C-alpha cells in the first residue's frame, strides 16, 4: 500500500499534484495582455512593414505572432499535464512552444550579430539557417526523449524523481549560458568590433546570460533533490513564458518601429523645410 501511494505521489497524474493556481492565472493574464498589445499595434505595424521593411523583420514579426499564440495556448492549457489522456497533446504543445521560443531566441542573436535590418533574402536565409539547424536538432532530441524514452521533460510536477530529465535540462541550459557568456566575453576582447554597436543588444545578452545561469542552478538543485531547486525552476518557467516575448519585442522589433517613426518624422521635416514652412520663424 505504501509503495503504491508513493508511486501515485511521484506520478505526473497523481491526484495530489497542483496543476493550476496563481501561477497559472498569472501566465494566462500576462500572455493575454501581450496578445492584446500586439493586436492594438498590429495595424500600425503592418503598415510600416509594408512600407518597405526587410525580409528579416517581416519574417521575425510573423514568427513572433505564431509563437505568441502558441504560448497563449500553452498558458491556458496548463491542466493538460495532469489530465489522463492528455499527455501526448500536452507534450506536443509544449514541444512546439519551446521550439518556437528557442527559434526566436537564437534568431534574434543571429540577426543582431549580422546587423541585417535592411538586407534581403540572402540575409534572411543566412540568419535562419543556423537557428533552424539548432532548433531542429534540439526538437528532435527532445521528441526522442519524451516520446521514445518517456522522459517527462515538460511536466513540472515530477520533482527530483526523474534524474534524466534534470540532466537533460542541465545540458540544455549550460549550452545557452555558455553561448551568452561567450558573447559577453567577446565584448571585452579584441574582436569587439565584430559585435553590433547597439546597447540594447548587450543588455539583452546580459539579461539572458544571468537568466540562463539561474535556470541552470535551479535544474542542478532540483536534480539533487533540493526543494528550493524545484521552486526556483518553476519560477524561471513562469518568468520565461510570461516576460520573454515582451522583452524580446522591446529589444528588437520595438526599436525597429521607433526608428521608422524617427526616419519618417525627419523626412516630413525635410519636405516642410524645403517648401519654406519654417522661413517665417527666421524673419
């Protein structure tokens, strides 16, 4: 009897597991607010994109919309991870959502490193090639472990019982932290000129490096059975799905749209100045 009770407690479908609560409500509210924000600015942004934006920006904006909707669905359907018969659907939704967000994360760095705001199809192909290969391999490995070996990568209610799960996440977060750390290292090396002269880029990399280190620490603590590790990991998941997409939008696309406004205002001012609208101010 005791062994069956322990098995139920460790099972992702155990009745005592909490799959909803204030964190789920916060996920839904934050995701929904960002979707509403994108909808409010969609018409204005589409007009600016149609005015002559690069293929990179157009593609990235479309990808952001797709991942945002996936993340919204993931936030609304949190109860699936504890519902019998919904394991496959939850794993598929989580896999596509995680892959989409990782694609955004890697593509953003690739775009900014190349500084290809106004390049054409060649820049788009080069930027998506590296991120596409990386995301494909990452998705393939995750699908293999989840559907092939039954590792509950996307179930946050298994605690420290699944050492394979935490080992995989440790490797995953370690690679991300190493990538962001390497970019920060280049900033203080002789290859600094190869980095884009954008302060927002360095702020983004620094924030993501710190976040990756914290997530790596959480996975390590959870893997050795520390209760703090499970809580910290849940908190990082909550922050990532709630704030990463808005943070990414502010770092990349919002700057682009603001630059478009600035250039447009300068163009209007030049036309009005050439037409003599400001001559009276000097008389």
